[in-house]
C-alpha cells in the first residue's frame, strides 16, 4: 500500500470514528445503520463528480430565466419585446449576472440542506422544465406573458410552502397516484421536447429554427442582421450563422460523442469549449463584439474572479395580493402546475436516487428521513424565489455521484460547497453565450425522452392522452396547457368507455380493454395512506406507514371460528 493510500485509509478511519462519521452512518462509525462502502474520501470524490455533471445548470438556468426579462421594463411601443432596445438589453445583462449568482447560491443552499438534514447523496438545483415554464409561459418572453415576474416569484414562494405542508402531512405520495401513470411519463417527455425547442431557438439556443409567416416554424441559422424584425424569420442566408454551427458541432455533436463514451461532465465540457471559442474579440463567433453591449459584457468578463451581488431580482415578490385580482386564474394555474410538476419530479427523482444508493427499505418501499428530504427541497424552493430563481428540485444527475460511490449526505454537501465556490466566478459563468447552452438543452431534452417507452401503447385510452400531452407541450409552447390537454383527453375517453360498459353490462367495452392500465383514487395498501388518514381510522401507530397494513395482514392470518 502506497503512502497516498495509507493516508487516505487513515483519514477515512479518523472521520468514520468521529461524530461526523456516526451522524452520516459512515462505514466503521459503529452506528447500527452504518452504510457499507460509505467512506469519507469516496463521498468527497462523488460530490465533485455530481457538481461537474450538473454545473451546466448555472449558465443554462440564468440564460432561460433572463429571457423572461425579470424586472426589466419594456416601454417601446414599436417593439413590444424590446429585442432591439439597447437600454433594455443592458438591463438584461445585469439580470443575467444576478441570476448566475442566484442559481449558484440556491444550488449550494439546497444541496447542503439535503445532505445535512436528509443524509442523501442527492444534489438540488433549479429544475429544467419549470424554469422554461416560468420564463416562457408564466412571465413570457421579455415580459409578454399573463403575469409579471414579481407575481411569478410570489407564486414560487407560495408553491414552496404548500409543498412543505404536503410533505409534513404525507399527502405527496397519494397525490402522485391520482394522475394516471402514462400521463406522468408523458409529462416528462413533453418537457423534454419543450426544452429541445428552446435549445434550437434564437432566444436561448443555437438559433437553428425560427418563426415564419407561412408556417409555424422554419429553418433558421442566419446571422442576426438577416432576421426579419416582424416575424423573427430569416430573410436569407439560412444555416450560415457561424455561432449556430459552433453550437451544433461542439455543443451538440462533440458533447454527444463524449456522452456516448460515458465521460463524466460531458455537458460542461461542451459548454466550456463553445464559450472559450466565443470569448476572443474580433471573430465571427465572438460574444463580445465592438458594440455597446459587447463592450459592457467584456468589461465584466475581464474581472474573472469576482462576486456579483444580486441587485435586480432579490426579494422582488409582490406581496400586495390585490394586484393578482385581474390574473387570479393565471396565478392559481401557475402555482398548481409548478406544484404538480415539482411534486412528481421530486418524488420520482428522490426515490430513484435513494434506491440507486441502496437505502430504500425493501419492506416499506420508503427511505430514511424521506419527510425531511421533501421538506428540505420545499424550503429551498421558497428560499430560491427570494433570490429570483424558479423552483428547485432533486437532480437526476446525482446518479453520477452515486455511481462514483456516494452513499451519504456528505456527497450532496460537497456538491453544495462547489456551488458556493462558483459564486466567486460570476464573470465567467455570466459570459457563456446562448449558443453554448443550446446544445445542452437539446441533450437534456433527449435524456428526458427516455421514459416514453414506458407509456402503455397497447391501449388507446392510455396511449392517446399520453401522446396529446407529449405533443401539446411543445406545440402550444406551454407545459401547463399540455398537461391539462392530456388529463382532459384521458378523462373524456376513459369516462365514455366506462359509462358504455356500465350501461351495457360489460358488452360494449373496447376489445383490448384488458390492456388498460390499472388506475384508482384509492391507494393500493393502507400503509401507503397519509398518516392523518391512518390516525382517523384508529391506527395507534399511525406514524409508521407499515403498521396498519401489518396489523391487517396479521388479523387475516388468524383463523375465524
């Protein structure tokens, strides 16, 4: 054994035998529930791996949320989006810098809380999909949506506290069962296509597609000077933009090759390379042209190491609820949609990561400190809204760290510390161009499509509503409307077949009705019900999910006289 190996083994033993090792259940800590293979240095390495796998969120989230315009005000009667307004563009630059800080800060806080309180190797950061929903649907591109940024942050704040209540009352699992399985899967796939559309657009991507007069979409990729100011379409020189090809070849194709070889941090490598190529001035792909905007960006970029305080989006919530009156429907819809998507996302991701790390109880199907984990995620949502960020959630990229051996909260805490360090490199992260992150958005969309094979394609009553959900999200440019369309379609089709079957005594049921997914409002077992329902039913050990079901099974096993 070499010196470095002996030093590492000694360090692992010291930490394991300390109060830290016992708190996090490290191997060798003597804790009754110590986790086999959980060693201090392994946790540190896993945390670094998780950070480099998901560090792209700093630039991508800031880029997406900046498109909402945030607190910048557009008063141009000729151009409602102020796309060519220099003062508005300068304001957006400041907002982007604020959001870089906000994203890194809430990712640091959320990940650290998850690791410290829940002892799970799961990192937390602003959710992809929800940030796009907030930017492009709730607030709208440059503030053209139904409610303004301040009300949107209020909706995020409210959603976080509702999620805390649902977590404390144990309702989250029951609510997750209400939505049919195929719709749940389709929701993730639809968000993936929605992100892909954004990644290909000019606003936050490589600019490969644009709007058009004759068709909804058409090929883009022309230099900015050839864009039609009215429709945003390319007048000529399609697919000739150097920045589009740089983003496509390096941010897309090269990153895909790295992912094929399972090289960790592939996305951050692709984003970094495109950014480095875009930083030199006086090139065809520069992010710092010799203009007022370019000079402003370059002056900030030259600082390299600097902490940028949040100035424009800090605690901007509109606490005067009377201003919601005219948009109460949109406000409620925003809260409900973010709550639902975050509920399913956090539930699925946390359970998947807990199972991957080997801490799920095979008897109860639950993992230790699950309520604390959900509360930590929910509290981070409300804290993030004060920073001006969209809702946060557990990141599936945490699986990279778990694959490296991460088993405890020390992994997530290490990731949180890395995000904290990144706060002092705001000039670098704020100087990442949209064509550098566009490829990452497309690849994230690709990964979110993986679950579409799990949709029940054998029965039209499940398949058609799922397809409506998937296709309506990108085509309506709305996650909320896609979800509503899918649920309505499911309700109409399956209610009609149920009524016809009931009227005919089962004779008019579809020929392949037996292929239908099982779905019910009722939980599959009493032990899966919320704790307060078990308490109302007389369960004396209502705080333990398995108690009632165990007692019922025991009673059934007693022979009746």
